[in-house]
C-alpha cells in the first residue's frame, strides 16, 4: 500500500475518532437520553398540562351538547337511555384525561423494564470505547486489511449515528402522543369510541415498537463489542449488520401497524374530529 492510500485511510480513521468524540458519549444510552430531553422539557410539560385542561374543557362542552341533544331537544340518541350511562362515560373520560401523564410514564417504565429484564444477564457495554479501540488497532494494520477494516468501521459508525437520529424521531413520536392523549380521550364520551380505540391501539404499538428497537440496539451493541480482528470477524460483522438494520427500522410486521394505520393517520383524523365533534348529530 502506497503512502497516499495509507494517509487517506489514516484521515478516515481520524474522522471516525472525531465523530465518536461528538456522539460517543451518548450512543450507548441514546434512548434514555432522548426520552429525558423530550419528556422532562419545560415546553413539553406546559403543552401536556395545556392539553389536559383543554381536554377537560372540551369534555364539558361535548357532554353538555350530548345531554341537550338527547334529553332536551331529542335530535340524536335515545332519550329513553338511562342518564347514568352518560354520567359514567363522562367520569371515565375525565379520569383518563387526568391520568394521561401517569399512564404515559407507566408505559415508558414498562418498556424499559421489559428490555432490561430480557437482557438482565448481559454486562453493560460501551460502543464508543470499543469503536475507538478498533480504530487505534486498524492504524497498525498494513495493506488491504487496513483499507477493508477502515471502511467497515466507517459503515458501522454511520449506522450507529443514523440510529441516534431514529431514536430522536421515536422520542418525538412518544412525546407527541403524550401531548395528544387527553384530546383523544374525549372520545370516551361517545358510545362507539372509534377514534379512541384507533389512537390507543397506535399508542400501545408505538411503545412496543420503541421496546423492540431498544432490544435490537442492545443486541447489536453487545454483538459489536465482541467484534475483533480474528478469524470470526466476518460472521460477527454480518450479525452486527443484521441487528443494526433491525434497530434502525421497526420490524416489517410492526411497520404495518405502526405506520400504515399509525400516528399520522390518527392525528389527521383527530384534527378533523376536534372542530366537528360539537356539530355532528
């Protein structure tokens, strides 16, 4: 290998080290850090408190309209229906709206405990430290081995940085759901509760997808820290790539539920639902 190629590979190795200096401190705990930044933000807390108050006010308006339509004007519903049923639905909706923050926190704890229990026997691993050790080792290699291993490390680093972005998107989805939860809980006032069921199904699936991606990341990082320049490098590298692809995108069967009928469609339906709720029969 000539000196130009060696210098180019050395420059790439330096770039890898520089990127690790920027992202390395939080790659191993990206999910926890993203959740902490999003959910403990003052803006998110204020938005969540606002939607809870707005949901309660909206629930009062919707309940008053339903009572007038059914029992006073008799323009919709069955006036012979027991009034206690409406009272029970109002109480249910009010309880869910007021408990929205607690429900979210419990779901988040469950996903974290679920993953940690699955991997309770595994030791803590530091992706950044191991990546830096591999980079320092690759500098001492010669010939085509240095080129091949440097490119491989660069691809792996790109995958981990991409995952950091995906984790940020997942954290934003969870935060948005926390904010919107009280508004969709108003639909508990209705008898069919179609919008609430659709939203809550997406709500649960998003948390499960979060948990699965966290599991895939842990499996990828634990496999990565066993990576070394030995005879088993190829099979370990392929295993790391497999888990990396799974951690960057949700499994196909989860995508079918989480995105095709997921948050985007649910929020779009909710935006149409809010202004028209009081006007429907």
